[in-house]
């Protein structure tokens, strides 16, 4: 296998095959099933399977850990929705709005334990490093979420601070998925670390592209209204980078961000970003981190053919429309 779509289909099948208790425990497990069946890019499990296969492992034996990575990712989304008071996720009511907050918290806690069990379904020889990697990256995700929350009330956020935040919140789990896949596949410690670096850099490029699409994407293909980050005054790469430059445009941006949420605010902020050249700046940053991801792959012992699959993954994620 070397096509991304094949790994993605395998990951999806493994997730769909998960079974949960019903009966008097439906109130605990139905929200979990609901969240896991919502779809999404399945990027993390796909990356884990790709990496396991690339290093000579059997991807079929990595399906449970891949499902575990996706379970953990969805656990973080479920709790994020509670913290953000979000009513919709992927076009559907969030768990806390469909059920209630207590259910979302308890079902989320259960997802974390289920994720750990699924990720533990590996050969004994790699169990310890796999669990160490998973736990380390889980902590990084929590740290990233805390920083993101702190940014909401912090007037000024430096670009380095922002990059550190998305490395933790987005990049770490992608890095962890790649490293766990490498360990399952029998990679050396050095190769496994290079795969972590690949996932980390890919995560930064992925998030900056996501920030870009939230302002400059097409609503029909992006899957959600354009300008949500602007209306929510969210610290994104666009905002942080634009404000870092100072000057009259930065002051105009600060004033525009104080406007009431709505189409006028989105249009005003977008025009300021355009005047500051932020679309090109964002794309250049995506390209820079994509190059860093590619450089990490080139330092592994993988053959050129195996590396090409990861190059295609970078291209797919950084030229997407949704």
C-alpha cells in the first residue's frame, strides 16, 4: 500500500468497527459512538497506518492503535466544545448540546480510557515506548489547549508564542501518531524521532493553512461559515502576524476586532489582512513548515518511494480547500 486513500479507508473501517455497550449504559456510550461516527479527515490514524507500513510493519496490526489515536482526538474535541460552548461540530449538534454538559464530560473521560486501551494493543516489545509517546503527546495537547485559552484574554501574543501553542495543540498529536506508527513498524529510535519531527512540522503547516482558510476559504468547500475566527476574536496566525508588524494597519486591525460580530466585521478585517499582504505571508509560512516536514523525512532511512507517500500527504493537506 502507498496510496493515502487506502490508509484512510482502512482507518475509517477500523473506527466503524468499534463496538460499544448499550442497554443501561447507552447514556455513557451513545455519545461516544455519535462523536466517532461524525467523520472528519481521519488524519491522525491515517498517518499512523502509513508510518507503520512504511517501516515494514503490517498496517492491519496497527488498526487498533490508529483507532485509539482518533478516539483521543475526538475526546479532546468533545471537551473543547464544552469549554468553547460550541453548539455545532462538523455540521451536527455537539455532544453537550445534544445531551448535556455532564454527559459530555463523563463520556469524554471514558473516551480517554478507551483510547489508551486501544493504543496499548501492540506487541509487548514496543508497548512501553508506544505508551510513553502517547502520554507525552497527550500532555502536550493539554498544554496547548491551556495556552490557547490564555490567549483569549491576553492582549498581545507573539508569533513565537503562537507557534509554540500550535506545536503543542495540533502538532504534537500528529507527531505522536507518526512516531507510534514508526515504533509499531519496527523503526529505529532515531527514525521514530524523525517521524515525530515530521508530524510536528506538518501539524504547524496544517494549522496555519486552517487559519488561512477560515478567512480566505470558500464557504461551500470549507464546510463552515467563513470568518468564524474573526467574529470570535480568535488569535490566529493571521492576526498575530499582522499585529506583530505594527503601524497604521495594525492599529486599524485592533479597532476592527472590537466591532460587533457579523458580516461587516469579517469584511473589514479581511480587507485589512489583504492590504497587509497576509494571504501571501500565510502561504509562505505554510510552505516553510512543509519544507521542514519534508526535511525530517529525508533524514530517515526510508526509501525514496516510501518518502514520496509522505510528500503527497504534505501536498494534500496544505493545498486543501476544507
